[in-house]
C-alpha cells in the first residue's frame, strides 16, 4: 500500500503536466478528474486559511470545472501519470 506521501510525490512529479485521478469524495461518491498542478489563474495572494498537507489534501486545477479543487490523498483509488496507471486500495 502506498502512503499519502508517496502518492503526493507521484503527483508533484508531473511538474505541471496533466494527470488523471480517481478518488472517493467526502459524500462517498467516486469522482474521476483530469487535473494539473502549477496553474496560477485567479490567485489573489491571500493563500489558504489552513495547510492542506496537514489534512492529506492536495490543491489541483480541475480541467472540467476550470477551478481549483482539493483531492484527498487518503481516498485515491487510481492515478494515471505519464500514461502509467497506478491503482491503490487505500480505502
């Protein structure tokens, strides 16, 4: 089983390239998302009121919503990076 830190490193290794992720949302439903890191659109300089890493969350740019979203690293079931699919049984 991969740790949340190892999953975060896989995502950070994309260096701004698109990746696909499948995870379980807070309400129990499954979500598939194409996302990327490093998008600076709409940043106002205030930052967040908390540190997402402390809650095993990662902020990404969701291409379908064209907005920032949180991914809970603990509930990721699949991650596709550079054409390689990684499946996880974290939940």
